[in-house]
């Protein structure tokens, strides 16, 4: 029993490590508060206090962490990491250029430096090649586009006869 009493702090630290690994998978700060409680219990065990004191320290520190500290940390994390759309979620609203005529069934656009298959958001409209468009949404690997209202109107072709 003496060996167990002397090594209790090691068990608390091992528990804290396991809880820390669980926190890395959840990133919800619940297990982080339990880690703090386990480390507080490890300190009391290293000082030679009894198991009852260790459990009390674990409980109090974990509970205070969950009730008072965790909400503040979560607010900070949300504020410092706003949801930034990435990949296809970031494409609606971006401008593109039609490479071919785009209708309700087919077409191609140059979007974010890549060639995308495209179709017109207005099923009755055909958008000519070399037209500025705006991505309305992404459906699978197809960009649904509409003419860019901010683009200057296309000038009519010049007549070769004076």
C-alpha cells in the first residue's frame, strides 16, 4: 500500500494525459477542465495528502473549470476563430468568366483560376462566352452562374463598313 500511496501522483498525471488526448479529439474544453482537476489532485498526492483530499481537489477544480472557465474559453475561441468558408463553400458570390456559352445544361467558366463546368441559374437564358458572371451556388462539380450585374454591358460588334 505504501508504494501505491507514493505513486498516486503518477496515476493522476497519467489520467491527465489520457484526458488531454481525449480533449484533442473533441476540442470542446470539457476534458481540458478535467485535466486541470487531475493535475490539482496530482499536486496534492505529491504533497502526501490522502486520497479523499485528492478526489475533492479533482472534483472542485473540474467543477469550477466547467462552470466558470470553460464558457469564457469557448467564447474566446469562437471570437478568435470565425467560420471562414473554404473550398466549394467559399465560391458562391465570386466572379467568374465564361469560357463557352453557358445554358441550363452545359458550359464552362474560369473560376478561381480553374476551369469549372457550369450552367445558368436562369434556365431560359444562355450566357455567351467571354461574359463576366457571378457564382450563385455550387452543385457537385458544377458552378451555377448568372450574369454579373456589376459588369459593364458588352459593346456591340463593330461594323467593318464605314
